[in-house]
C-alpha cells in the first residue's frame, strides 16, 4: 500500500508582508464605519483577508522578473505576442483580445453578440457577467443542475448544465433568440463547483445542433480541470494542460479574469475562434480598453500573465492550492460548521441560513455573518446571498436566492496553514455565540452590483455581534 503523504506547498517564502493586528474595539469601530459591509473596510484593518481570490495571488520570482521585461510600446508590444502564445498553448483559441480584467471582456462580448430581447442561458449567474448581459438588453436564464442549489448535496459536478432546462428554453424562445450559452467552469456562485468534461461536451453538442455558440467563462478553468482529473473516470492520466485544452476545444471562445487562475494581480482577456467576430472585438476593445495589442494592460502585466498561465497549469501548484482550501473546509466540517459540499476550488462557503437560523433572509444573514466574523477575528469574508443577488431587473423585487452564503476565499500562495487554523477558531467561536448575531437593514443601496458599496445598520441593535467585551 502506498504511504499517505500530506500535500505541501511547492515553493518557499522569499519575502514577507506585515499584517496589522487590531483589537476587537478597533474592529467594531471599523465595521461600523464601513456600514457593516466588508467591501468598505480598509485592508490595513484586516488581519486575514479572505474577501476574494481575485488579484490577491502572490506572484512568483519568475513573474516579478517578467515585470522587468515589459515592452511598454503602445502598439505591437513583444509581451502581447508572448501572452498570445501562452494563451494559444494552454487555452487553444485562435484570437487574443487583452482586456484590463474579466468584466472588460464580458462587456465587449455582450455588446457584440446580444440584442435587446435575447436570452442568455448560463450555469448559474455571475454578478458582472449577468449585468453586462442585461446592459446589452439580454436576459440571463439559469440552466445549472438542481444539485447546485442544494448546499448539502455531495454531487461531484454541481457546475453541470441541466440539458433538459437548456432544451426547454430553446423550445420556448427559439434558438434565434439565444446568441450564446455562457458556460462557467468551477462555478463561483455555486461554491467553486466543477463541470464534468462529458457535460461540457454534451452541452456544446446540443448548442451546436441549434446553431447556438458557447462562450466559456474560463476564470477558474484550470481548477476545474484538476477536479475532472481527480473525479471523472478516464482522465486520471492526462495532464491539466491537456484537460484544459479539451474543455476549451468544445467552445467558441472565452472571457477570462486572469486575476484568479492565472496568478496575476490585474489582467484578463477575450479569446475568440471566429475570424469575423474577433475582428469586431478588436475594433470595440479600442473604445473601452485600449489598442488590441494591450487592451488596458501594461506590457509588463502581459508578461507576468504569460508566465502566470504557465505556472497555473502545473499539477503540484493546483494540488497545493486546492489542498489548502480542502484543509480549511475539512476542519470547519469537523467543528460542525455548515458549509457547501463538496468543498470547492477557490474557497469555503459557509451556509449562513443554517448558521444563523434566527435571522430571516430579508435581514441578510450572510452579510451579518461576514461582519460578525470580521469583528471576532479580523478575518474578512464576503456575502454571497441576497445582497449579491440584487433585484429582479423586471419587477424590482429583492431576489432571495436558494443559497445564502458567506465565502471564505483563499488567495493563491499567500496564507499559511496556521492562518487557516486561526480562521477555524474564529468561525467556531462565532458558532457558539451565534444567537448574539443580529440581522441587517440597508441604509444605502446602490443601483448596480449593490453588494460592493451598500451600507447597512444592525436591526434593533447598535452592533452586529452583541457579545460583552
Ligand atoms: C471575477 C470573475 C469575473 C469578473 O472578472 P474581473 O476580473 O473581476 O472583472 C467573471 N466571472 C467569474 C466567474 C469571476 O469569478
């Protein structure tokens, strides 16, 4: 029998960044000043920052040295060609259109393909993706499998498209009202849950039969490839790079937030196979982002991204990255904390409705729990529930999603196992004191993507966590 070995990081630490240690009183003031919204905290007031895995990765020494090779030419920078080669090698698409980050690519794709009155099916919404589809006049339709909405379901591919739901939409509105299907890998809002390669293949085949394009949200496609290798029969012997190429080969192009999988602090791209559509995208990118050979990125950023893509597909890297997330998840499960199962790729999602059964969803238990966790331990998470879901674009009513979660997102290559332990201790002590956490009400609600800038007040109290000091 093989000896069991723990995962460990395939790197060592060369440089450290000091963190501020705050007192509970300081944190109570900070969260009140921030309107009980963790997005409005100053990062210097945060100890362990699990707000997002977006742009928060530690770059390698190779990436830092790549910055020095920036060719800051306005047009035709060498770095663009290096990035194009890396994208083609690992994602396999024909044309690269760089953008400042993922939403820049979403804007261009949505404007090019969606007409008012169109429907855009997708395997669960993502905030910026859906908003750009709506701004272009489209309506997002969720076609993810039902298991994705059930936090306790152990289904290994909760990101899968439900082909029945997709077929029903096609029958109802007609394929000519569906410009493309938006396919996300390692679905963020579902808890970082993967799609199987067979589901991607079948979804693409169904779309192709109806002349509907498929665009991938490739933001976490490498992490998805890892789960395919581990969980889907027939792929264990393939490299991550081979699986990634196979995923992409079923689609017509992708939008990419390089701030996640690709290990850079800023950047993204749109990739397209169709020559004519790519030509139009290159024309539109000039309006919103910059010339088509930099699209809002400095030359040095494109170079760091090219190196980041190569590092991101290394098996040892992803094994340690997801290993750390699973370590945190298993420790929380052992402590009796209700989390979304199976443990996802980029973070652990705590089921806030179950954690705080005394707070109705209309008082935003996810938002309240994120604020309370910050007060308790200086750990910053993010709400992914009713605040993030926003209002129905037609009725104006609050959407109350089936998942009311807080996300503890793990930046890549940044925190240690001891940081994970401290996080578990804080969540566990909150679980014991959970009846002291109160709900929240809006004091300010912005029109777009309200979760970023909304402000709240505790309902019937002056603090969100009413423990004696
Ligand atoms: C982050 C993200 C985006 C948007 O990318 P930005 O780089 O933040 O603009 C799109 N889709 C998914 C799944 C994401 O996680």
